[in-house]
């Protein structure tokens, strides 16, 4: 093998490695962006909604006690909010499972030679 052929082969191998590394980096950046969006936007938004529902429940119970009434679980107001909290909590768990699935993904390797 001549010096030029050897140099050409090594250059091609180097470029192939560089291309694969670049693809891996791009894949990982995209993966982290998806995880970040789900974690910090989707889940945080749902958690804020849950906190608002807890506050509404607290205000309702406070108002009931201060007006001499005893709040019960049969109250449609409480049932609606408790049901909403349950649904939102399940949704958060689903998103967390999606995040775990995203974390397990790996880039597809191109088999170009």
C-alpha cells in the first residue's frame, strides 16, 4: 500500500468516526431536549394545576368549617377536584414512563461502508 493510499484510508476512517460521533452527539442533545420539555414543562404544568386544586379544596373545607358545616366526601365540589387530582397524577406517571423510555433509546447506526 502506498503512502497516499494509506493516508486516504486513514482520512476516510477518521471522517467516518467523526460523522458517527457527530450523529451521536446530535441524538443525545435531541434526547435531552425531549426529556427537558417533558420534565420541566409538561410535568411542572400538571403539578401546578394539582397545587391549585389542593388550594381550592383547602379553601372549600375552610369555608365549610367557618360557616358551621361539616364537609363530606359526598360533596360534588370535592369529588370533582379529587378526581381531577387523580387523573393528573396518573398523567404525570405516564409522562415519567415516557421519559424513561426516551432515556433508554439509542441512536440507530447507519451501516454505510
